[in-house]
């Protein structure tokens, strides 16, 4: 019960409920975007909504832990090796016991004390552990606009992975099934190519970003910030400057140029600078919020701004 207790202590039920409300708001906005877009047929929209509605989102910490955890005990009279073998045996037996059993989509695949978030296409689940719901990503003392610009963008990113170039190949329960009409998928591929082309032009440290390798993450960033932005604009005290600045804040990073050059070659994400700048520059509200005009470094012509949904 330690993980559950720790999650309640350091995140708390109130914050968990607040983030749950943010997730519900953003899924609702995503649903409307899917329904109202002008390039999907009704058949594909129906399947997309089915997938979105079936998505499970794990927030903070599990409400109930697997019975296996009560069996994990450390014997002080045994060595580290013996204790480790004992624990690993229990975990292995528990994993084997799941073979040929129904998939438990409520099962957490990431511990509450992990700082991160992820989407699992094989189960159509999003996991947002308590350790990742800390400042600057989430802070109950921040404004709602700041929280939507930070953890809201991350939540939207993970939801969007269900509809990126990888996630789009799986259905509402994680089966690899084509639920698109042929014509709609061609339109989707054209939109994905526009993302690839846009990022291929980005230069950093004397190299170019690989738009093809990074396209799933770029689609998720663009879609995620879009839905978080729409949620922010519905707030009675919406502050878009705080929203965008918060998005920039969570991607702050210091790294040696040598490391960044390696990441340009192997990382599925583009450099963090462009996770902020390119994504923000694809939203129309960025221009009115910061008075950005043609000729400015981050300016993208309206017809070249990418909008998926």
C-alpha cells in the first residue's frame, strides 16, 4: 500500500480530482474537434470518437493495488541477492499468470513515483503518475491557465498519441486494425507529410531535424497544445500569455552541444526549443497574444500553420 499512500501524501485527492477535471475537459474538446473537422467522413469520425471515448486515463496513483504487492516482503536475515531473487520470482509468476487471461486495461504499467507520462496504444490508455504532477508541470498554487499550458499540454500530447502516425493504426481496445476509410487515411497522411516537411526545414547546431523520425511526437505536440489552448480559452479568467509561458517553462533544459547533437540523431523528439517554438507558432492565438508579425523570427504564414483537427 506504500505507493498508494505516497501518492495520496505528495499529490493528494484534491489535486488528483483537479487533474481529472482537466482531462475530462480536454477529452470533451477533442471530441468536438473530431466531430467538427471538415476532412473526415462520418464513418471515420464515428470510429475515432469510439476510440476516444474508450480511452482510459490513469491519474496520480492507482485506487487499488495488485494483490501481488502484499507478497513483496524483505527478509532482513537474507542477503540482497536472496531478497531480490525472491521478489523477482513473485513478479515473474504474476506475469506468467496473465497469459491467456483477459487484458486488464485498469492495470498501471508505470509506477506512481515515476516522473513522466505515456500513451500505450496496445491498451488505449494514458498514464499520468503522481511524480509527474509536480511543479512546474502541475501546481495547485498556479493559475488554471498556467496549469493548462504545462500539464495540460502534456495531457493533450498523450491523448493525441492515439491519433498520431503510430497510434492511428490501433482501435479502441488496442487491436491493430484499420478503422479509417481509404480516402480519409490518405488525407491524414497528407497532413502528416506537412508536419514532416515543416520540421525538416528546422536547423539546429548545423544539422537539420529529422521530420520523418519525429513526426509522431510532433503531431502529438501540435494536437496536445491545441486542445489545451482551447480548454484555457474557456476559463473565465483565461490568460494566454501565462499559458504560452508555462508551456515554454516546462521544456527548459541545459545540455552540452555534443549531447544535443547525439539527440538530433537518435531522439524521437525534436530539440526542446522547437517543441516550444514551432508548436506555439502553429497556433493563431500566439500571434495576437505576443503581437507577432510577419518578419519576426517565429512567424509562420497563416496558410502554412498546421491544424490537424
